[in-house]
């Protein structure tokens, strides 16, 4: 059996998570922010699969399956909200969405 070196997966996962976190903090476009959140979720998924393979335990892969299912539901709801904000304001800028009065 091949030895799994987990340090490379940890570094890649950290890089993906940091890119996603920076994108969420500095971008103003709602769709880009949404994609950065998905990038952070995928970084966590990658790390869970790597640890699952290292420990020879399928529990991490099962958690990844559930995270991907919740992420798919999040995408559908989030894009519906973005479409409704665009219909009302004709912009997907987050600062414009903050000024909406309900």
C-alpha cells in the first residue's frame, strides 16, 4: 500500500481556503463572493478526504458527501436570492444590496 503524505494536501487546502477567504473579504460582486464561499467549502472537503484516506476510515468521505449535498442546496437558494436582488436593484453589488429596505 502506498504511503499517503498528508502535508501536501494540508498546504493545498490551506491555500484554497485562504484564497476563498480573501475573495469573500475584498470582493463586492455577489456572485464572486458566492464562488469564494464554495471554494472554501471545497478546501475543507479536500482536507477531510485526505485525512480519511490517511486514517483508512470512510467517515470523512461520508461527511464530504453530506457537505456537498448541503452545498448544492445552498447554491440553489443563494442564486435565487442573488437573482431577486438583481431584479430589484439591477446590480449585484453587495453594497447596493445592503441598502435595500424590506
